[in-house]
């Protein structure tokens, strides 16, 4: 009743409900007025209960206090999860080229998106080469349609692969004896895109395998051959060979550098009328040797393919991917002044020490005294990489057990009592015979002579080469298997020498040997002229 006192909200509520039924007033308005007329505690309670509703609003967007609503974050659906890869399938071929595959499944909830990536993966098979005479994989697929009619014709045809169509991974087959080809759908997975490529067809697409063997992979091997490497396990060697043209103007072979086994990404270039030549570890020419120039092309050398190129504008090059399985020696056949021969390659770090010395394999390393630089002797020789110069010992030097003291007096035939008359080859026939049978024919200056045991060793400077079947350096040791001065060679004089390579049974010696009766005559312009046409009388001895 109006004017009654209420002791709590419960009594107020009872009154409010009774008033609603009896008076028919607005329940909310009436209740609010009743509460406002009550105690202050009731007012605070009413405000506390109604404030959250006023802030949130009735429609979730408009707030009773005039504030903007906080946007609700919607949950973004994620991607599914791949299962582990399954086992690799059998290879598509039993030899030669082929591919295998493996699959995985995508597990996801309905609201999730598909997994990122591909459900199928292909790799190159590790197979042996097919036996000689085997039918190529693509040719075998074409032959399956031999004698079968095609659309629009009932004539049976024989089919062979056709590689001139636009899509390399279609089974394009040429009708034998006719000038048309037919496409029989796609080739099988693992078929080469074309005969000159290692890329394979997978699901109608030509894919390249990464260094990890996975088709379509972006993995690449670095210059050292390490898959996804950073060129940290090898060293880059790059030099320019700038040796001067021989002062006499004679055209002959000269050593440029030695490329050790294991080298990769080899490139040698020259831009002159000179000719590059290549020699293998057995010291046999494989390209442009023995004064014969080969055609440009691809040559199998040292376990890799060497591409030899030569253009009309005197640009010449050797290129090889490697790795090489044996040492290679780069030579140059001089025809004019040297404008610079550039060479570069990558080499494993453990092999790098092999290129830090340009010592000739024919020059036996022995300690010796040096009385000074002979006239005209160069102090430094071209090297593959920068290396500290070898210091020559002056004064007394330590002798090896095989070498007699250098101060020993010169011996004469009378002292040994075993020397006989020295026979010197003469005449055109003797010159031709010795020239063709010798491994080395060159002009040299005698720098020093020493008796070592029962042999004589000459230290010579090679000035020009007429014929050398093996590598010969600028400075060499020439050995004579006697101490009788036969042939007689005088220090500081120049000679034309025809010698043989001597390798003992244990392969511990590899040297140039002048035998008794070998051709050794003083050099003269006349002798030089007579030697220029001798090579045409020799039988070819090319080794490719």
C-alpha cells in the first residue's frame, strides 16, 4: 500500500507484483519508482544489477552508454595435417632411366582447409645402364602400337619415337616410311624428355631432378658437389697463364697447368691463334696432341665429359663439369704470342696442396748447390695458385745418400776404364729414326753437369719443344746411364736432344733418359730447319 514501509527487496517485490495486477501500471516504471523511493542501499543494488545490460545493449551492437561494441574474433580454420610418407614404389624401369613414387594422406576436420604441399612425390631410380642393344624406354612404348590401326585409318604402321613435337612428354611416334607422327597419349612416368637431357616426364610434365634425387625439387649442389651446400668444402682456383712466346719464334707445345683429380667446373679459355691441348694422367694427349688439331666436340676424359669448343674468331675453350678421376694437364701449342690463357676450377680442400707446386714430374727432387741464376734463366715459373717461391740454397747443401759430393773431380773415360767410342747418329735417316722413336725432342741449354753414382745428370733449361709425348717443364734433369760423357754435352751450350721417358718397375722413377747413341747435336738454324718437316715421316701414335 502507498506509504507503507518495506524492510527488504523481497517485500518490495511482493508489493510490486500485487500492484501490477491491481493497478495495471507499467511494471518496470512502477518498480523503479518504488525502489528509488526506498533506501540508498536499494538504489545502489539496482544500478549494479542493470549496468551490464545497459553497457552491452539489447541488440549486441548499440550500447546504452554510447560506446562502440568490441568486434568478436572469428576463428580462422587452419590447414590439415599430412601423414608420414609411405614406402617408395617399384621403379618404372628395370635399367637405365626410371622413377618411383610415394604418397601421403591429408587428415583434416570439415572446417579446415586442405594440407599444403603435394600428396605424391617422385624420385629418380638408381639403376644400372641397360645392356648394349637394348630398346630405349620411349621406343619400347611406341612399339606397343605396331600393327594396330589408328583413328581414321585401318592401315597397320610401325612406330618409332618422334622428338620434334611441341610437348616432350606426349608419346609422339613417327610412322616408319611415312612423313607423319601420331600422339598416343602421355609417355609413362620416368621417360626421358629427350635423348640429350636427364630430365624425366612425370604425369605429363617434364621435371628436373634436384640434387636430392627428388623430381621437381629446388635442391641444388654447390660447386663442391655437396647438395644444398655453401661452397665451404672446396677452394676456387683461378689464374691467367701469361708465359712469354719463345724468343726464337719456334712454334711448339708448352705446359700451362695441371688440374688435379677431383676438380669440378673446369673452364679453360684462350683468345688467340694458339691451340689448347689436353693430356691425361698417363701423359697421353687426348685433345690436339702430336701436332694434330681435333674437331670441336665432347670427349670422354678422366671420368667426365670435356666439351672442346673453337670458333672462327679464334676463341677456344675446354669445359668440364667433373669431378675428374685423374690428373689432367693443359698444354698450349704456340702459333703466335700468348695473350693470356685463363683457367679456373673448384677443388676439394684436401686436394688444394697439389696445385701449390708446378714441379715437373720428370724433374727428380734432389738437394743441390746453386751457383746463381744462369743467364736467361727465369726466376719464377707459372703456377696454378699463388705459392711462396722456393728458396734456393747457396753454399754448402746437404747431400742425399744417392748423390756423390758435388765437389768431386770430373771423371773421364780413362778413369773408369769401361768407356768405348761414342757413336753419334748422322744423316737424314738417323735423324728421322731417332725423332720418331723418341718421347722428347727439344732444344735445351746445358746449365750444369753432375756425376751421381754410375750416371750423369744434366741440369738443362728447355728452350723449345719439337715433339713431346709427355709433359716437359721449363727446367728439367736429363739423365745419361754412363759417366763416359757419351753423348758429350758441354755446359752453357745449346743442343737438340732426342730422349726417352724412363719409368722403373716400381714406378718410383720417372725421368728423361739419354741413352748411349741417342741423338744429341749442337743446335743451329740449319739443324732447326731440318727438324721442322721430320714429323710427317712418323706413324701417328694418337691415344684418345
